[in-house]
């Protein structure tokens, strides 16, 4: 019984629930009766409520929860700014343990008096720690981040008390999100609580089961309620209960207060987050590699298509590489420009190393391969026109220079390109790309192997520590069992040698020793924390 009581003192069950009471639509009695049925099944130690009507409604709820003994620690009394506005929803805290300090504060959205909220606080002595409970109603989802920062400032202020200092805090917050506008603000509010050292009670719940707001017509449910605990407390066993009494669903979890269990749970949570981040980074790297390979393949396909297009365009060109020109009637024959590059002159002094001179282009004229029409006969011509061959012989050299370069037709970019050069360029690109991908793949494999080895080492150390702890507990239990068995054997010997009048007394002593042995074993197991939630790998 003492072990069970100590275990109960180290764990506190908390439920947060936004009842969403509207005075003009429903009666408090019906809502109290429906909520009491759900809360009796949950049996929490502390109930953090939002959206209640007044103190009387909270008192009726506490009486409806009997035989469970609850007292109303605090119920806010927020007043509306103008009589034309409806009554404001209130905040309340019901608890089995008594509180030694309470207060409440009203908030209002800037420029929107109809959107009002606030926070209520109660400090409770839980035996092993002093806990501070916040219940908050965010006035506007867009200002949820600012409300979270205000609560964090209150936590820092309360943590600096000189007397009755609070070690751990539990924060319950609720809001009515606007579809498509408030999800980012609520996520930022959760991030502000996590940065303050608090742990989300529902982070282990799957995403599809985190819905705390009843789905409306044509809309899916959303997350509108939060429960955080920390820094010297850890939430466990979270559950969200669907209840028809309110549009919001209650969230219940067990707050672990044992320092050893809290430290173990925090270490396991940090390790799980590190593994999740490593998996996300690995997935990002794989995505980057996939994008790189896709881009590379796309470039290869583009180069291949361009090479095929150039080959097809090269086949369609005429056999004559020079542009055809039509001579007019007065000119004897059309001339085509041909560019010849002369070789640089040889140096007279071979001992001096001179820089190579670029070839100088020389413009010369070459006759067209087409047959020109005969010139028209002229009446006043007294002497015959010199043949074109003599003019061309005077302009063109008899021996073609080896560095002669013909002019490619205008508008033909593929003329003069060699297919072998394109193939070598393509093979070079493929070779470089293959080497780059091989290097990236090897680096990725080395990084993955290092991460897996590190995770294996951590798991091995945790298993070794657990095995050593179990070995020590087993040795302690065996030692105690041997002592008790030896004592029972001695008592049996005394029983055999005692007289008839002392045998009943000795039997009672044997039963008492056996009971002490069983109680000692239970106490050792309770101290070792051998339950299903203590060790998680």
C-alpha cells in the first residue's frame, strides 16, 4: 500500500477541456451533467476548464463528480467591455489537491473587443514538487503566438519566487481556429512553449488522431487545444476523448514527477528527435540526388537531340559549300570571296623562341563553279575582251596554300563540325557525370554507415545499462531470498524441537517472516521502477 501511494504521488493525471458554453443556446445543467459523465470515466486529479459560465456552474460540476472529491480552486470573472456584447467565457481549475496561490488575468484582442480571452493560474503542492497550472483561452488565433509568449514570461516570473517556488508547470490552452489562416499561428505558439522547456503531451499521438475540434459540415476536424508540461515533469499516456457534450474534445495525460523517470524520458525523447532529424536529412539528400540525376539525364537527352538535329540539317545542305550569286548583265563573271590563311614566316634565328603569330587572312577571289551566260554582243567593241581565266590566274595562286580555309555558308552553324568531336564531347560529359555521381554515392554511403554505427552504439550502451541494472536487482533479490530461506529453515528446526504449546506461536512467526519477504520483494521492485513505462528503447 505504501509503495502504491508513493507511486501515485509521483504521477498526476490532468485533463483539459473547452466546454464552449453559450448562454443563449444551452442550459448549464445539461452541459454539467454530460461533462460529469465523461470526467468520471477519466478520473483526473486536476481539471483545467475553458469556456465555462460562472462559479456556480463550476461548483455544480464539482458536486456532480462525487464521490470524487474536487474543489474549485479558481473561476475567473471576466467582464464584457460593453453591455451589448454577449457574456464572456470564463476559465476555471478544479482539483483534488489544495492550492496555496491563485490569480486570473483578462486579455483582449487589439481593436476587437468581441474577441476576448485570458488566463487563470493555480499553484499546487503535489508532495514531491510544487506545480503551477495555467488554463488559457486565446482571444484570436492570429495572436496565439503573442499569448504563448505572455505565458512564457509569466512562467519565468513565477520561477524566480524566493518562497514557495514552483518547479514545474502545466499549461492548457484553447482557441477556435479559422480555416486556412490560424494553423501557422498555432504552430508558432507551440514552438514558443517548446523553446521554454515544455513538452507537448500529444506529440506521440499520430497526426490523424490529434483532432480536438469536432468536424463541422463540409470541413474536417482540426487541432484547437494544447497541453504542455515541464521542465521537471514529463507528460505520458496521452488520450483524446470524443465527447458529444462540447465541440472541443478533452485531452488527458499523466504527468510524471519522479526525477529519474523524467530524466530517462527526456533522454529517450532527445534521441528519438535526433533520429528523426537524421532520417529527414537523409531523405533530403536522396531528393537532391534524385533531382541531380534527373537534371543530368535531361541534359544528356537534350545534347543527344541537338546532335541528331545537326546531323539531319547537315545532310540537307547542298553539295556546293559556297553561296551562289547571280551575275548581272554588265559584269563578265560573278566572283566569290575565298579566305586563305598564310603560314607564319620562319625565323632566321632558331635559338630564340618566338611566340606563334596568328595566320593573317588574305582576301582573294575565286570563280564560281556555275557556267555564266555568254556576254551580249557589242557593236562598238573594236578589241576582244580578255578572258576571265587570265584575270583569275592573276588573282589566284597557282599552288593552294596548305592552310587554306574556305568560308562556310552563312546561316549553317553545323557546317565544318566533325561528328567525332561531338561524340568525344558527349563521352567526356558522361564520364565526368558518372565520376561525380560515384563520388556523391560513396560519400552518402559513408555518412549513412557512420550514422547507423552511432545509433547502434547508443542502443548497445542503453541495453548494457539496462542489463546491468537488472543483474543488480536480481542479485539483491536472490540475496534477500537466501536470508529469508535460511531464517525459515531455522524456525522449522525450532518448531520441530519445541513443545506442543509453542508450535502455534512459531507458525505465526513463520507466516510473519513470509509476509515480510513478499513485502520486501515488492518494495525492491517498486524502487527499481520495473514497469512498462520506465524503460523504453
